[in-house]
C-alpha cells in the first residue's frame, strides 16, 4: 500500500493505473466496519482501490466538532493495509484548499432541507471536497454508504449535473450488533447514552414492520415513531422518496425514512430504505 500526502504525489502514483478500473472510498478517517464494508466492495469490483482520509473543514459549521472529530491515523493506516487498499491519500488542508477559491453550492432546495436545514452550508462543503477528490482520483466507481442518504443523493446529482464519468455506488448501512448504526461519532456516547440511542434504530425498524403490515400513511407512522423516540431530542423524522422529495404515503421500493436526534450532546442520524 502506498501512502501519499500531496496532490502532486497522488497524481504521479495514479499514472501507472490509467488503464485500470479504480474504486474510490472517500472518508474522514476514524474507520469502522461501515467504512471497511465500502473498501471491501471496492476491492471486489475494481483493479485498484484508493481511499482518502481527510477531515474536511468546509463541511463543519461554527461550533461543531471539527477540532474534536476522532482522528486515528495510525490505526486507519493499518485497517487500510489489511483491507488491501492500493493507495491511501492523506492530504493536509493546504493541499486541498487555497485562497479565494471557486466554490460550489448545493441545490437550493434539496441541499437545504433536513440535514441542510439543520446544518446550512454543510452540503456546499461536502460537494466541494468530493468534486476535488473526484477530479484528482478520476475513479471508475465511487462508494458511499446509505447511512448518509441525503449526501449520497446530492453526490449522485452532482455527478449527473456536471457530466462526470463516474459510477456512484450506494452501499448498505452497517449496524453494530445492538442495532446502532455505525458512526465515527458513536465514540462520544457513554454506555447509558448508547442504550438510549438504540431507540433510533428501534423506531425505524418498527416503522418498517408497520409498512410491511400495510400501514403506508406517513402521519400515522410518524406518530408511532415519535412515541418510541420520546426520550430523545429529536430534530426530525422525515419521509421522502429516493429523489428526496417529501411524501405523504410510503411508496414501497422508493421510500426512505430518516431520523436525526441528539443523545446528550452527540448528534446521530439513521435511516431505513423501504
């Protein structure tokens, strides 16, 4: 595995792979089994696997956890090596950003609802860094988890709108054995808070079970989920189709139910695709 730190070095290393399929997994580090599942799929489906680790400052709002975000570079290097990554790109901020740059704006509607409403400007930063990384790596396939569903849909839209010749591959959400969706921020939770957080996945799975029994009315499902989540600080319970348009009735095989909630000071998101 080659570990590269600069843009010029990455470009030079990737020259040897110009005739190979490249799978790319962009991350912010603190790798867990969810990330590893993306890397493994990329390994199975491509000649070359590139992983990036970069805690992107432009997607954090003032007062968020940029400075506290988990960083485990040496552990992450070992994880990537064991997962048979070919190239690990670990740039610093000066490599990725300059002064008075051209910026990117998320769509004015889909980029400013739900996560974009709670964290205005967040998706501007996400799309900005992903576009930069896509232009550097030039991947055949890029792998993103369904846990960050809104992010995934916006990246797919960016690829389509900007005519990028990249296949974005949605990958299944990975849960811990207790049902909690894997997240680098789970390390912030105390044992008691982790138990409380399980209400999030419980509400989603229970709603999906209700749908399986024929309940498609969003208002009914939302009330049912709210009861399960009553002890948490819920930011939203949302029902959208796969294009992230709000829906009033569940459309089987074209719906996503999403939850964002705080457990203590830790903000968690989760969803289920129906």
